[in-house]
């Protein structure tokens, strides 16, 4: 079984994240979504909330593959977390050329750390290239409409969270 590891903060999950996750399921039988937990950062959503939103978003978009993902928290190196789940692919999404420069450096370091894990780059669809979780959080916190940038379960959670 081919297992891919897709790391990120997913705070919140965006349509770009979902696009890359769906593409990942085209190249792997199972995808482990690794939600990075950083003690120095205060996320908008807890790990449990992010895990639920990732699962709900995929179930809404691709119900027949919803059982082919696992969501886990990790706080160390992505390659170490990937190894714990026996992943042989490390998925990275690309929005533009500036992402590629950074991601190539990261892929090179990861290859030195874990030559048994292959990094694959998946391009974001044209409609999701400008989307970042940071921009989504900023726009939503200022009352802007982010419905075009996030899956419906995430929109509901953002709306609820930011009204509180």
C-alpha cells in the first residue's frame, strides 16, 4: 500500500489544502495528514477541531475516499512523523514559483534526512493559488467573506468561532 504524508498547519484548512489532498489520493492509496503543532504558536482551531474539519471537508468533497485518510498531530520533523506511519511519499503543494524555491530547499534537506521518503510536488489549481490560511484568518477576522476560499465545514466553523 502506498502511503503519503501531507504535513501542514491547516489552520484553517483551505480549498487549496483540499485540492492538494484530493490530488494526493490520486497517487497514494492512503494519505496521512500531519497537523503540525508548535508550542510557541496559538492556533485559531485546536488540533481536534482541525482534524474534524479536514475529515469533514474531504467527506463532503470525495465521500468514497473519506476512509482513506488519517489525521495525526506531530511536533517534530515531518520525515520522522511520516516514518511513524510508514509513508514513502511526502506531499507538498505548490502555488507559485516562490513556493517552489522554498520547497526545493526543504525537499533537499528531507532527502538527506530520509532518503527512503520521496517528496512529490502537487500544483494548486488556478482558483486556489492565491489562498493562504493566514489570509483567510485575516479576512475572516475583519468580517470579510471567505466562502470562496474554504470548504463549507470550515466556513461554518470560522463563522461560529469569529462571532464568539
